[in-house]
């Protein structure tokens, strides 16, 4: 049986986190301090045997920055991981969005709300064995949640959840919802394959937002 994540209990962040309370992640994920740069922290940790399901994150400065560590047991390319992450993030933001606020993916690595980019994703994989299965894969996400400190009109193609009426949504809220939807899309990939994920991404994409 293919297990992308080892089932473990959620673990609260250490006391120096910028977000209180910490994210209540579903079973299979464990929240860990990102050390200022969750992506770099996760890649280093994955390369040295980090627990699969570890989620290194930081919620400072109005952003939700997170990096997820996967331990695949079948070939898993970074592009497919981007699809999984994009669909999970799309569903998380769509659930939290106010009525009538449009949410679209901007392939290959972005997400927009009401025509303005709010998030980007990236992925990296470790060395693969003879069977093509990488030792680890890391998915990274950076989403603007709070109001951005920019001069009016300087970044018209970018926005944040707060600026689009998402109310009291916090970085911890967004991360929790994304993890829940990520589990669902991993199961969809297991059952329906990569082509189904690519089709789902295309259905949620907007050609109107600049790449």
C-alpha cells in the first residue's frame, strides 16, 4: 500500500512561534518551527532523514510559509507534487473565501484571488534509487494572508487574503485547511493517477492572470 505520509500525531510548535494558537493539523502531519525559512529548513531536514509528514512553517509578517516533507514509495516528480499542493491550496482558500470572490490557479506554481496573486508553490526531490523513487520530496508554499505593506498601486497584480475580505483568517488557519485538502488529493492521485490531477488543475486555472 502506498503511504505518502506516516500517520503521526500533530505536535504543537515551540513557544517562540509567531502564531498563537498553533495550527491544529490533521493526523499524518506534525507542525515544526521553520527556523525563519521553512523551505531551507525542510530541505535540510529531509536530506538527513526528517519524519515524513513534518511541516516546517512560519506565520510571521502576515505570510503563511510552509514546507511539507514527503516520503514516497513510488516515483514522484516535483511537477506532480506541485499539482497536489496547488489543488490543496486552491481548495483551502476557496473554502475560506467570502461569497462570490473568484479563486484561480496560475500554473505552474501560483494562485490568484480576484485576479491578484496571493501565493506561490515550489517543489524539490531528493536522489532517486534504481526504482526511480526519490528518497524524499519537499513541497513549499508561501501565501500572503495579512495586509501587505506596499505603496498603493505599486503591485497591482498581487494581493493578500486580508485585502480580499477574508476577515480573521490566520496563517495557522490556512495551513490547517491546506493539510486537510492535501490528504484528499493524495488519495485522489492514488486512485485516479496523475492525469486526473492535471485535469483538475486545468479546470481551476485562469488564463487572465499573468504568469
